[in-house]
C-alpha cells in the first residue's frame, strides 16, 4: 500500500482474530489478500464430514445433504 509517498505494511492476517479480519475487510474491501485469508480459514463452527469409504457411507452422506438442503428450503 502506498499513501502519499509513504509505504505502509499490511497487517499479518494470520495473527488477526476472525472478528478483526472481518472488520479490516469491511474497511479495505479491495484487499484481495485479506479476503483470501478469511476464506482459507473457513468457519470453525461448521460441521466436519469424513470422506465416504463405502457405498453405505456415500448413501448416508447423500441422505444427510438432502435433509440439510430440504431444511434450508423450508426456512426460506
């Protein structure tokens, strides 16, 4: 970043809290590096799914995803 001839360093996104990074992005909406940093972090509260190992696992995952999609449609 350059500001009136002065070089400014970007913050270390890896050291920022999720909330601080979000606030930074709201002010610096054109900072692609910051946006990429928040995307790479993902949501720590999102459910984790293991990769299906068997046909039964695959059927269970499909059923789970269908239920989730249906519940979202009902909420809309």
